[in-house]
C-alpha cells in the first residue's frame, strides 16, 4: 500500500523523502501543513495544493500567471487552477 503522505518528488535541498506534516510551515503566529523532510527542510505550501479530485497535496505548479496558479496532481494527473 502506497503512503499517500509521502511526496512523489524528493526534497529539492537534500534529496530525502518529504512527508506531509501538520504545523510544518510557520509564518508569524500562524502555522500550516506542508511537506518536510527528516533533515528539517520544508517546502513552501504555496508551491503545492490539494487536488480537488483525489485529495492529495502532492501536486506540482505548472504555471503562475494573472493571479491564477495551475497545478497537476502527481497521484491522479488531474490538472486544476487555484487563485494565487
């Protein structure tokens, strides 16, 4: 069985597996879930969004134009757009 909390792409800084982690991204007093590797590198959650079809957060930004971001889900290949 595949672990759906693991990101399909490794950490861009060290190459380790990245795990979807609650409260990983801190911005002032606010925390958000984000992908984090065991070495403490965290992927900015604005670079990945939740797929509206399968619910996975394992997505890749394809485009960022005119206030809209286009993503593709790494699990089900769905393409979707989100406001920036």
